[in-house]
């Protein structure tokens, strides 16, 4: 019985039917404004997502097979159709095609009336990696729908060049000294900050962390919670931990240094033990010393 593939297959089939029956009612709970391609991950959820892997080499019409050309034509027809699901699926397909002409077909969709289509277009352009799409993506930062802006940070940072990185930091994440009062707007900015901290070019990361430190001062419980979620997720980025240690070493702003050492303690990173020991013993700010000692104690308890 143990080696019978028929019995195993029967069990798998029953489990598949059960899973389908369980998931279908849940799918109906997904808001209509969310893109189909991201049903499993709500837009605006504070997560440190990896940047998109872009096409290494673009395929031109001259080198495409007849089957590939037919697939592109079908995608174009679906995009022009009215069905949201089919449009998003077609855009997603073009984004994965690595076709040189695909970005020209997708860029106009950044001005579509449906935010779901816009988000799919943003993600597709990020995957294609055509630098001609960077400027249109930057222009989309002015979109009034926060969900569209929430998708832009990761997309822009995926190009990993100064133009797009700078736009993500200073046009999208930066509140310009004003207090952010809208929950969706803050989510869009914080998601951009997490993506900025995934960049290989670290020149942008520390300023982005400083924005989150400012958001932590907000009194509105919902806004403050978003800032705290962002700081917690910063641990899972490429640069976050290193930026906190850098702030402690180089910043002259006491509030930033205190927040940096507090969150280093929250991260429970064993690598920080030696650094925190030094800070606890000799930092010029007694509050930072105290917080570093508390962080060390927390790490020691965690390691037992």
C-alpha cells in the first residue's frame, strides 16, 4: 500500500478538490481594485519584496518565431478588450516576453482608467527593463491612486540606475517636509523606502531610512503602525541593518541615533552584538548607551 501510486494520486486529487473549495470563497473577498496577478499579495501590504529580475536580452520582431508573433498579437487583442482579467493576463504575458516592442505597447496603459491595469503595466515594464520606460514610470508618480504609486517604488528601483533610484527616493518616498496624513499615501512611500533599501547603490538608502524615522513621530495610530511595520521589514532588506549602524556611527541627530539603536535591538541580529557592546560602553549619548545595553540583553536572551 505504501508504494501504490494510485492511492497517492487519489489522496492528492481529493486534497486538490478540498483546497479549491476552500480557496474559492476567499477569492471573492479580494477587493475589485486589486490586480489579478497580485491576488495573493494585497497591494500596499508592507513587505520588503525583492526587486524585479529584468530581461537580460531583448528579442526583436526580426528574430521572433511565428508562434511568438501570434502570441503577441493575441495579447494586443486582449489588452484592447474590456475584460479586466484578460487584459491583466495579457499585460503580464508581454512583461515576461522580453520582446523589444512590448514596452511600446504597455507604456500607454500607464494612463488607463483602470488602476488594476496600470499596476499590471508598471510591473510588466519593470520586468522588461527597457530604459525608455523609466520617464513614463516617473511621470506616473503623480497618479492620484495610491495603489498605483505603491507599485512604482519597486518598479523604478528594479532598473538600478541613478535616474530611477533618485525618482523613487525624492519624487515618491520623500514627503517634502509635509506631514503625510493619508494611510494609502504613507503605504506607497514606505514601500518605496523598502525597495530603495534593496538597491546595490547604497547612496539612497540612509536618507530613505530617515523618512521612516520621521513617520515614527506621527501621532495617528494607523500611520504610526505603518511606520513601525516598515522599520520591522527593513531588517529583511539588503541595506537596512547597515544603514542603522551607519546612522549610529556618523549621525549627529540624537533622535535618529536613538531610533537606530532601538531597532537594532528589535532585529535580534547576532552580528550586531559586538557593535552594540561598544556603543553600550562608550557612546556619547547616555540614552543611546542605555538602549544599546537593553538591545544586548535582548539578543543574549534570544541566543539562549
